[in-house]
C-alpha cells in the first residue's frame, strides 16, 4: 500500500531519499559537455508556510520524496515542485503520480495560483508524467543549469 507523509528535509527518511535523488541524477546525467550541478532547496523553503515536503512509503518502506516551495512571481503565487523522486525499485507503482498530485494540493493549500517545475528532457518519463497531470511547457522561469524544460499549471 502506498502512503504519503509530511516530512522535514532533516528527517532521516527524507534525507536518505533526497541524497538518493542527487546520486541518481549524477549517475544518469546525459550531458557529457558539463557535469550535473546538485542544487538542493534550503530546509526553510520546504516547510510551511513557504512549502512542503512529502515522503512516500510503499508497504512501509520509504520509496519516494518530493517538495514544493514558494518562488517569486510577477503575478499570483507560484510554487515550484522540487526533488520529485521515486527509488528505482518503486518506479511503475504510481509513486511519482501520487507525489505530484499531493504536492499540487499542498501548494494549493498554501495559496498557489500556479505550480511550476523544471526538468531535463533526458527524463522522458518525468516529462510524460507532468504533461499527463496537466502541466504545459513554458519559457524558462529560472536559470537552473540542469534544466532544459520548464512546465507550468494554473491551479
């Protein structure tokens, strides 16, 4: 059974999964011209009222993580999805889809008018997940050196 729990970035399960996320991105980075540049969101950005962090458990085992954080916007209240990750063993079990939906709801609960995210086209499954969830590709809204695709959803 899949369950989601609010967490602090300092919780042991959250920290382990965030570290696994970074390790996975470094290991699977597809751009030989430059290395992956790890960028983790500060703790205060992933806790209310600025954001939220969720940990997913599959049959009691921590298998996924994801967060949202408030970011500056010219209009409305934008929240950015950060560090969405499902462990390799948990992929295909709906972990990413469940985390994304719950993060969107957390953002709405915190006052979001828009949910945004950036990713890399080398993560084709992630891109498909975002499109299926109603996100649309948009022009870059940040300067993340690891991203080459940006998405937005009005909520």
